[in-house]
């Protein structure tokens, strides 16, 4: 699928790989899934430029969603947008995410939001890309004003590198033409390896500020507040405790939908939940 | 074209996909004589990302010096793609 002009073939020692892991992941703990993967790829580096023949299975499996950076730029431009905020998601979007996108749009006075899904090989418990796509499209169709949201996707696995990965995600979206990326709590994190807002703070780093043009929209968790009867960002409501929010774990959501139950309207839009519900029921 | 933010490290996007049909045919012919490496799905997905211009300004895979430097110092802030070893 690609041809490479080989420049060098080098051996890289386990020590060097471990050092790289420490720098990139902040740890060389082999229990960290990203480190584990990174240090299992072998000890040979082949450097050099490549040219690629095709986009593999992405266009055929995700015909309306997969897009190249060039195609996204064209879509954004055709929509008349200049200031664009990107939202990355590997899950279906419920009201908390819907509101987060709208908050970013409003607070940044952006022209639109690029909802950028990660496509690709499924892991245990993942909802298939086409179902997620349908659910997100339904949400945008009904609940977003015309011409404020564009949906697209690409294939890039989670590396769980926290702050460094947030930088990479931001770079991808800058290449797509986005001026901002929503970065929430523990972005691209896993377990307790990263401080909750480290992935936001890294964007204040001098080197990053000098080179990356894209900025972040620093977000916190969002959830429906029973007190205020709307979705809020948690850091905006100091006086709330956990019980003041409508919160459902992923497991609970899956369980309810599999049993054919409706999700609370404060948590999910019915039209979105119905799509997921029929998927879960089809598994039985 | 509206004034969207410029790509990273370059004025223009650098997709690595071969668009020209005759160039594609040449490459396919050439490749039959070359050593072939099978990639895992993550590596293939990364090649697609490179093809689609998401990794601008990268044009391929880094050597050890660059990979180590980028992992340590974020020289271009494309630090993470420093670890792009193609494996045998």
C-alpha cells in the first residue's frame, strides 16, 4: 500500500526505547498500555520518505465519514468558516458532549465545530463506527443549528500518551484547518498516569506556543445539573456536589440500553439513545 | 478559500498519497521487485494518516537521532510521531 525510499536502517536498543517511552508517556512502566505497545514493536528503525497508494479500508467502510485533511479544509471553507473548533470523540455523543461543543462554539465565537470521530479497529465494548456515526449525525441534524457542525473521521488508535498525544491530536486538527481543539480533563490519558489538566498545560510550553498555531479550548467535565436544570461545565459550578449532577457510567448506559430502557432525558437525547438501543438489542 | 489556519510547519498540506495514475502504476510495477514488509493495522492506519496529510510536514519515518531528539525535546512538537519505527 505504500513505497518507501529507505534512508537508514538502524537498531535501537531496549534502553533507548525505554528512554523514549519515559519522555513520551511520562513513564516506562510496562503496565501502561501505551508503553507496553511501544516497547513491543521491535528494535529496528527504518527511516525515509514514503508515498502511499491508497487509504486502505477507510473509504469503503466509512464512505461518508472518512476524509483527508485536504477534504476537511475544503468542507470548512465551503461552509464559509474561518474559526473552527474541533471535538474529538471515540464514543457516541450525549447531552454532556453536545453542550460542550456548543459552549466551545459560543465562548470562542467560532463559526462551527468539526466533530471528528476516530474510526478503525474495534476494541472490546466499542460501538461500531457506523452506529456511532448515525447517532452523532442524528444529534447534529436535530439539535445543532444549521451549518454549525460538520462530522468527519479518521483512523488513529489511542496511544494513551496524555499531554504529548494531545499535542499530536491538536496538530492533526490544525492540518485539517481547525483553529481550536477541545481538550478536557485527562485527555488521552489512562489510569492515574497523568495529572487531570496536564494535557491542557502542555500547550503553555514555550516550544509548543512557538510552533503550533492551533489553540485549545480548555474544558472540564460537563454534566446535567439538577440544580440549574441544564448542562454545565463542572468548574463553573463550585457549589455543586456530585449528587447535583445526572451521571451515568458507561456500563450503566450499556446495561439500560440493552434492556430496552430509555435513558434519562437529562443525560441523552431520545433520538440518539434509540439508535444505540436498537444496536444493543440486535446483539442479543 | 476562507482564511483557515495554516498547516503545521508548512504553508501547504503535504499529503503523501499518489494522485497521478501513471505514477501509481509505476510504483506498483517497481514494488514487485522490492522487499515487502507486512504492517500491523496500527502501522497501516498511520500510513493512511500520512497519505491523507494529517502528519504534515512529515514526509516519512524518522531516523534514530530525530526520534530520540523529538521524544526528548519536542523539537518540532510533532514529538509523538518521532516514534514511528517500521519494524522488521
